[in-house]
C-alpha cells in the first residue's frame, strides 16, 4: 500500500475527492490484462482490492503488487508504450483514471499538478531503489507482495494518507 501513501500524503483532500469522482471503479478478474507491454497506456490505475503481477518479456515476473499500488505512471510521464505487462492475480477492484482527463487536470490546475508530480517523483525514486540488482536477483514467485519499509520523510504523512484513502473508497462507494 506504500505507493498510495506517497501519493495521498502529498495530495489534498480536494485532490483525492476529484480522483474518486473522476475515476472509473472496475472489477478485475483473474488473468485480466490491465496494461500490455509495448502498447499505449490509457489510464493510471490504483489497485483497490486484490493483487497484480508485473511481467516483462525479457525478464519474466518483475513484481507482485498489492492494494494501494499504482501502475501506468511511467507512461503518463513519458508517453512511451508500456515497458511491462500488468495482469490481475485473482479477482479484485481498481480505480482507472483516464489518461487524457488526468493530463487536462494536471495542465489546468497548477497546484494539483505540482503536488501530483512531486508524489510521483517520490514513489518512482522509491521504485527505482527497490530494483537494485541484489533485490531483483532474489525476487521469485514465492516472494511476498512488495511491502518494503516507508521512507522516513513520508512517515509524517502516513496517517493522513491512510485516512484519505479510506475517504476516497467511501466517496466511491456512495457513488454506486
């Protein structure tokens, strides 16, 4: 759940409410491909329930991701096709933020844009550090879902971020 804590620790309540109201909540079924390597990514995806597998053609399984993880962010930043395939492992649920709508919000709301890109930079840096060769060499199918320790600099925001995530789920539930 670490990535959502980074993002929600930096964003405001109003930012998160916008995401909850704008995003599309979708059920995931086992084996469903959310992002396919080499293809354009049309949404930023926040996992609400379940687990995701990340694989790459040349490397096999790269990661298993749990609730609160975000995928599709790299293609949001650089517009390149996906560098990995993301597949649902078991049934679950995710919030899909349409790429075009999100980019319009980022361009049209400088405050939101600054907060969003700062949070994105924090968790992309964290993800890069987690891919050290020593870590990647030990990753196997039996590894637990990624749940490494949080960066000390984000700890002050964890409580607020967790509450914001719960609030977003509540907003989305009331919309159904």
